[in-house]
C-alpha cells in the first residue's frame, strides 16, 4: 500500500526473526524497533494470518526506504468492527506519518469483507495519538477511565 510519503508493506520472516531476537537489519531507523514493534513482532511470529492482506505492516519512508514504525488491523473483525493500531519511532514523529498511515490503512480496512467500522483506542493522556486519530478522520465515540475509543465507518 502506497501513500504520498510512505509504503505500508508486510513484514518479512527475516524482519520478524530479527525483531524477536533483538537483531538489527539495514534500512531501519536507529530507534526501530520500538517496544510496541517488538510486541507486535512476537504476536505476528505465531499468527501468520495476521500478516495477510488485512493485517499488520511496516511503515517505510518512500524516500530512502527507511523502516520507521508499524501499523496493523487486528484481524479477524468482530461483528463488523476492525481495530487498528500504530506506532512511529520517536526519531520520526511529528512528520504526520502516523496520520498518513492510519488514514490509508483505515480506508483499506473498510473495504474488507464484512467490515463496516474501523476502531482505535488511545489513552487520553497521549494527546499526540489522539490528534493522529482525529486528523485521520476518526470520531470520538466514547471515553472512560483514561481511554478514548475512536471509530471510522458506518457502524
């Protein structure tokens, strides 16, 4: 999946192994993988279906090919709802990458069979992540106990 500045591409087996074992590969931002990327890589290593067309991807800068984060849809959907999660390494934040990737993958998720809504949860104490979701077109649907839930779609 290509956006104006990013390539959202599937993880390779070599990348999953490297992240899970703590190795570094060429073409990664100096602070990739972040903690969240490590958690996702561990999850994906045991869930090949989560890496399919509707699953998790690496966020790569088109200009230079540097891996700067990860984003994914948590497949399969539940009652038409599909959750999205994302993370951009600290050295590349503030460039709009998370918003660009989230908007693109959420739109893609809404084309998945049986999906009518893409959701995301964010801690309200993380205003930057709240702004990402709002700029990506998602709407606040609930907030409780320090967690806000956003949605995009028809459901």
